[in-house]
C-alpha cells in the first residue's frame, strides 16, 4: 500500500498500514481488483502464497473474492507511456519510473551512464535521485523550453539537459552501447548526436488506469492538455481519485483522496465538511506530443507493444489493409490484446492511426478494456469446487435410511440414490433377484423425490408438450396424467416422464433424475 510513494526515499509503508488498521480499515495486501461489475460488485484476486517458496499450511495459492460495495473509490493510479523509436527493445531500455522503483524499493541502480528521454516534467526528480545514487545522467527533452527552476535544479545536480531532442536509435544488440539523438526539422527527424550510455529511460507521458471503469461501459474522454484519456462521467456510486483522474501533483493527489472519502461518506448518509476535487494536471511545463520518432531508413524496428511484438510499421500495414477501426486494428496487429489490454502502447498506436487517417486521437477513439485487469488463474475462480466438491451433493429424504441399511449408492444426476442393498456379501445379481422377489410378493417403496420437476404454464402449454414428447397431450383431462417419451434430434430416446394436467393451460412435468438439467435446458 502506498502507490507511487513506494518508490520514494524514506517512505514507511508499515506506518501507513498500521495507522489505517488502527482506524478500523481492513487492508488486503497482495490483492488486485481485476473486474468491476453491476451493482458495485468487485472481483478481487488475493495472491496468498505466490511469494512463498514452500507452502506447508495447506492454504491456497490464490483466493478469489467477491465484494459488494455501496460506494467505490478508484485510486488505480496511472501508467507511464514509452516512446517508439528504432531498436527500442534492446535490453537496457525501460521507463523512467521503473528505474526509480528499482532504486528506491529494491536498492538496484539500473545503470551507470543513463540517458533519459522525456516530453514531460516527471523525470527530473527521478534523474536527481539516480544522480545522487552515483549515476551520470543526461536528459534529452523533446520540448524546446522548460522552466528556469527545473533547469537550475538539474544543473546543480550535475545533470546535462538537451532541449528539443529525441531518441533516434539504440546501438547495440544484447546490451546498449550508445544512443543516437535526433532533432526534428519540421518534416523529419535527423541524427545530431550520439551519447555513450548503458541505460536508456523513457517517459512519453502518463495514462490514467481507467480499465475498471471500462468494465462498466464508461468510455474515457481525451484530454488534449495532458495528452491522455480521463474518466468520463459516471452514473454509479464510483469516485475516481489521484492520478487515475489525471492529477500529477502529489499534494493534489492527496487532496483528491480526501475529497473522495468525504464524497463516499456523504453518499452513505454521513454528514461531512465541504470538499472539492483538484483539476487534472499539475506539471509546471506543459507536456509535448511525442509518440514515434521516425527512422529515416528502409527498415525500422520501433516497437509499440513489446508483449505482442507490434511495431509502428505493423500499424501502418493495418491501415493499408483497411483495418482502420481501433477494434479492427487491435485484432489485426494484436496491439493491446490479452492481459496487456492497452496498458503499454495503446496511446502510441492510436496516435499513429490518427495521423494516418488525418484525424485527431479522440476521433479515432480507444478500444474497450475487458476484464480481467490482470491475469487470474482458473484455479482461483474454481476455488474449493474441485474433486468431490465440484458438484454439490444432493440427498433425498431417505438418504440416511439407505446408508443405515447398507445401500450401495450410485450417482444419478446431482443426486446419490441407492443402487442395491446387499445382504451377507451377496452379489449384485443375487441382490437384484432377492429385491425383485420381495417387491413382487409383498410391497416396495421407491423414493422419487429426486426426479426433475418442471412447471409448464401458458396458453400454448399443451402444444408445447405435443412438440417435445412423442405422445399427444391435447386430450388429457384436467386432473389426469400421461406418460411421455422425449427423443433426441436423431430419434434416440433422451428421457421419459409423466405430466399432470392441473388446469386448462398448466401442467406439472417430471423428468428422470439424471436428465433433469438437460431437459430444462
């Protein structure tokens, strides 16, 4: 718990957890909300033992939770976008925020000579921390101007900043040797420099995580100022807060969280103080569009979606083939499919298609994000319903009596019914003969409470039975019953049963125990 603060120095998550717990808040760690459904139902996946090397307490690996809430606050955060340029898949290329997490959460300095490419303000604090940790950092910023405060802070930390420049090409195969840097002359990108480095970090902006809202059919809206999709108007008791609503400033994120809590309390009938939500944004300098840095050679390997190996040229090929709808683009290229669901390169892909169609990004739209947000194992969904628990055991009223008298039970549909009652270790055939003889000479009792029971009602009830049974039912008198046989499409007997006519347009039908569900279907 802590979100982006987990990647900050001196943040004590245990203190926060303890404070919340002492306030009566239930905290579910290692738990992800993977789906949002009707009536504020949330699906959660708790990773109980995924992190444990050896599990000896017989607890499950994962646990599936269903939460029914009266009000939901979504603080799902945002994801840092990358930048498409040639050879951007060479090991040693990652987002700037990833390097920050490696450094402050795990104590890992990812590189010694680092180049950070950006079009926004978020990387400068990360650059300072990497410099303090011992790395040499060079920032290439696509914007032509930034504030004096940021420039002076970078200079004081020994960080070199090159404005109006972008990454052009990574040199190296199994590792990064250097980065070619380019400038845009108004028509194309041209190489102007080469920087020796072992790590390239990129930040092409931030995208609020709106996936759970998409599960509810809420289509996000494009923000041309922050260059991202923001949550649209919500008609359900759901409140979005923090960077999930496009707020980048940490203090404003906290304020929006407080406002969301007050709004939720107010919706539940609790009197609260007045509140207001901060506006989206929060950077000192405006973000500049930077999606793809075009490579001026015949072959380019600029990746949009690393998981599915989708390159910029694949998007252009989809356009040439006529797959210009975002949903068709997704399926033709596999961009943003499977468990990615647009997290990595969705914005870049949409920007490329918008350029090809000579449209704006909001005119192209975005794909529908589907659950689950993160992968969930089939075992977690099944839960305890495995083995003998896969289907619930149904017992007739005489079930215990049958067991007490030594019955050998057999499954019939979802029920257990007696097969035969052996006496003195007699065989199945001997038991059959003995039981049949007893019934013929005296009397027998058969518990048929397990039979399927279906009410057939309506003005066409008689015609309905005529069509599903081989027997006619039109002349069955009220209060009388008739035995019927039901056939499969190939003429083989599927089931039989009796139907009572209770009134002119009402019947009570029984089916065999084993075929009850099939007949009902």
